[in-house]
């Protein structure tokens, strides 16, 4: 199982698409690691600079419909090779969400209000999120302040995260 | 209680329901192209699982960048080509025979009502025009599809959209789907199948239905789907005539996959298109849609006619009708890419290619080309394109470029005027 803990990258915008996560021109790369330096490089958002803001982050907190657009699994890979294994949002585009779990990573949906509150209370501060998959709990912490939030993922998604992905599971079971 | 077509297809293909919350489906087709498949192939090789579940059910094409533009894209093509050869995948379309995946696979007769289809490409929903459940997937799902012939999906919820009324001249399937996306927004159908129904869809030919289904994913949908009817049978007849005694018999067999009158839908909507006018997108999201009349005067640097949305013969015919006897604006670069060699060849026979060339268009070989900014017409920073494609994301056709999505008719008129224009200007 991958590690689901670390500093939070706050991206307060909805509909962040796969071209913004990893532009099409890098789809000619065959190695995942080549995506590394290009994560979110086309994302235009006030106060966000991909050159300085991604480094050292392990969790993305963002708004609805994250990962819309193309089917490219290069989007989760670009996150993965940067050490980001968790994205938390009110909703995800279907293919992106499935790709995350298929790679053994987490795309966690929380209610809109919960996400808005997290932005209000924590954005701008050095924040760490730890996800306990078994217990279904997220712990958010900044300085002395902590907050625990429960979440649900399906049994199948949990299995994928625990076994490390869909290829092995499918080859054994079908 | 009745069932939707999607529910019936799921039932007929169900292999397993692990944990009760997802359905593992048996696949009838796995389609492949050279951008997303090589990573899947290489991962399978690395895992010691370089196998395919059934070479006859896998179809592959090099379409996104063809001819290869550099060493990297040449390698992607090579990995796909070598893999197809080594596994006896006979339906592999390489240079000279290749075209845009979602145009060439239906044209070759690979899609049937009731089929389950995946591909590592988000516009796989196009094939739903034939009454199939067709969905775009990522590399890992594709990999498992290739290896085991299965894929998981959540039980589908269906959003039924009735499109009714009578279209005005100059208004096309592309305008309808832009209207649908505007109303639903970019995530209005996430995790749902859109079922397109109503008298307007009934009257559409397969090219038009494919344009409609193609952009279902722009509203977040897993698949777009049209119910099979005699139009579907007529299109497929040359491929199925040995399997059925008559077209009626084929229709009867296909009708097993149709929605019951008392089917239960998650959502429904009726859109009357009688007053619909030509539309264009204006921003970086496909639901940023306005009437062309409100966009008039927007200067463009490039016009692109092609892609899996609108690169079919009918699209070229419509554009040619407007271009005939006209020249495109001196500051516009016009590019047309017929979606398949067969379309190209028919367009040549019909004199359409000549019309495009006389008007000042560059005619490229069949390819995705400029659609995703990987080759053949990438925009420079700050440039504006009018395109018959399906995505207007920031940077889609080149970093810092703006893309306005529209019908082939509007695109042709825009090329002549040099700014976004209504096709009725040039139609008499
Ligand atoms: S034409 Fe464009 S949208 Fe269609 S498959 Fe090719 S790149 Fe994708």
C-alpha cells in the first residue's frame, strides 16, 4: 500500500482538467517519471506557481469535477511521481477517479461544505493530512489545530488501494 | 419495472459483482491507439503478462500523430505495431490505411448494438451511437481489458435527453450537442449514461448520431447512447448481411438492446431545438456556449475541420457547400483533415477536396493532428482557432491558444470571413 500522508497543496478551483494536470505534448513520453517536472504546469490560477508550490506536497485538496477531460492515466502518474497519492475533492470526473484507484491511489470525495470549511480553516497555513484507509478517517493538522473527518470509499476501491491496483486483482480473479 | 438499454447491456455482460458495488463486464471490443496503449503494453511486458485475451476482439490504429513527427512518436507507433504483429491482431491500421479511431472503427463495421467497448480514449463514447455501451478508460483499465477482456463499471444511471422539434437550416448535430452540454454543464452527467432520444435523433443518420454521442463525455457522461433502429441496421448491413435473413430480422435481434417504455431514468430532460441557432464555445470549457451571432467579429488565425466529432464525409460535404466559389480570408490558415482514408477517397471522388484546395485550405492525411495540439497545426501563443473538434481547454491546440468549437458549416463560413460568422452568409 502506498503512503497517504503529507503536506497539502490547496487548489481552490473546480473543473481542473487533465490538460492542466499534464499537457498533451507530454503524452509522447513512455516513462512515468518523465511527467514529473510538468505536473500542473498549464494551470492558471491566482496565487499558484507550479515551479514552487508542488515541491514537498503529498496531498491535493481541490474543488469539484477534478480531472475532467481526457482519459490519460498520465494525470495520476504525474501526481504519483511527485509523491502525491491522495486527492480530496467534492467530486471527480469518472475516468480520472477510476485511474487513481486502478493505480492504488486515493481520490476521496467529501461533501462540498466540508471541503469549503477545510479551505477556510486551513488554506494558507502549512497543513498536513494523514489518511487512514482502514478506519476511513482523514486527520488534518496545522500547528496546534487538528480536525478529524470520516470518509467512505467502496469495498472494491479499498481492495484496489490495499492490493496495489487492478492488474493483479483482475489477473488473479478473472 | 422496465429497463434501460444500458441496464440490459450490463446484464448481458455481467461476469462478477465484487463487493456488490461494481460490475465486472465482459468486453466485446477493446480498441487501441498509439498514445495510450504503448504504456499499457510495456507495463504488461514488465509484469511478465504480455498476453491478449482475444486478438480478434482487439482493434488497433495509429491515428494521433501519423506520420510520426519525431523519434518519440515513432517509438509509440513501433511499440503498437510490434505488439499487434506479435499477437496476431489482424485489424491493425497503419499508415496508408489509418484514420481517426472513432471514425475508422465504426466505418469498418466493428461496432454492434449491445456491445461493450473500451478504449484508452475519452471519446470512446462515440460508438454509443450504435446502441453500444462504449466508454473511455485509463491505461490500467485498458491493460486489464487487453489481458482479460473485462472492465469494471458502476451500475449505470441513465440521463435521458429527448431532442424534439424541427431544426432550422444551417443548424446541425454539433449545435445540438453544444446546446446539451450548455444545459447539463461539464459535470451534469458524471457517472451517467446519456440516452439520446426524440424525433430529431430518430431522423438523424449515423454520422450525425456519432457527432452527438462523441461529446457526451464533455458533460461528464460515461457513455452516450442512441437506440438501435433501421438507420443503424442500414449502416451496418454490408457487414452483417450474412448473419441475418433480412434487415427486419437484424433489427429484431438488435432490439433486444433497447430501452423499455417503462424504464426508470435517473434524470430526464426535453430540449426543443426548433428555435436553436448555430452555436460556438467562447471560453476554456465546453459548456461556455453562445449563439454564433453573439460571437460575430471574433477574429481567428486558424480554422480546423476534422476530428472524431466532425471529420466525416457529411461534415466535409456541408463545409464544401459553403466554401464553393469562395476563398478563405488571407489571414486565416485553413486545415482540413478527412477522418479516414475512405472519407478522403470519397471526398476526392465528389470533388470536395478540390473545393477545399481552391478555397485555400491545406488538406492533411487522416489524423487527429491539430485536435489535441500534438501535430499538424499547433497554435502559437495568443492565437485563436475555430475548430470542429470537441475540446476547448486552455492549451488544447497549443500552449496559450484559444479554441472555439463549432459546426463544420460555421467553421467554413468563419474561414471565409476571417472572423466567427454564421454560415447563412454564404448559403443561398
Ligand atoms: S480527433 Fe481529437 S478528440 Fe478525437 S480521438 Fe483524436 S485527439 Fe481525441
